C-alpha cells in the first residue's frame, strides 16, 4: 500500500512539475475589464520584449538553442521563431480588426509551424531582428489606439469567442512573458553556467 501511495505522489509531483514547466507564469487569464493603466503596462511589456529577449540569448550556443524548455517541448530556437510567427499573426489581427467590422480572424497551427525547417534550424538572429522591428511598429500602433478602438472585436474561428483589442493586448503581453520565462528557466540551469 505504501508503494502505491508513493507512486501516486510521484505521478502527481511529475504532473505538477510539468505544468509549472509549461506555464511558469501561470495560465493566461483573459481580463473582462481593464484600466488605461493596465493597457499601458501590457503595451510596455510588449515593447520591452525584443531587448530583453536579445539580451537573454546573446551568449547561447547551438546546444542551448537546440535544448527543449521542457520534456517534449520546443527548443529555445523554436520558441524564438514561434514568438516571431505568433506576434506577426497578432499584428495582422489588429490590422483586420481596426479596418473591418468584427472580422473572423485566421487561426494557424502553431505546432505545425514549429516543425518547419525555418523554425527548427534557422539562425535566431532572423527572428530576433523581425521581433525588434515588428514590435517597434506594433507598439507605435498600440499606443495610438483610442478607447473606442480598444473595444473593437474580432471573432476567433475555433472558439467563436469575441475578443476585444484590449484583451488581445493583455494576451500578447502574457505571451511575451510566458515564453520569456521558458527561456529564462533554461538560462538559469546550473549545468549551463
């Protein structure tokens, strides 16, 4: 009986550890309400990502870049390329939402994109440069949004949920910190020091 309890405890701990590796800052919570100050904070998080990310990985070698952040997870290289892909999609979603009435956005299979050669093998400098340029333009746009524009919505084709641009800013601030935390956890590994 003690053996079964130990096995059960180990399974629970492994699941808990895997969850904390998957979501090091917690799962995304889409806010129903927001303040002007919270929107500014989210935009600042998006604005700060390129510099923070480049500084974090500037000394990574190929072994580190090709190490998964968790068992069966993406490598650091894939995460960086994913961030570029995801944030490009987000930028386009903002453009659609600002220029169309309640558009249904295009979803994409991020897991499949992460297995393409440009995500698995390409030099991260390409995506770091893209993220830097994209975020400069995106943040410029975000800072100019009016209260009415923040309330504009798009429809997600899978969930059929209506999502406002303010909520989307919160989501991508979380997304920036989420993947930054994945890479940070690897950067702190003692066997890399």
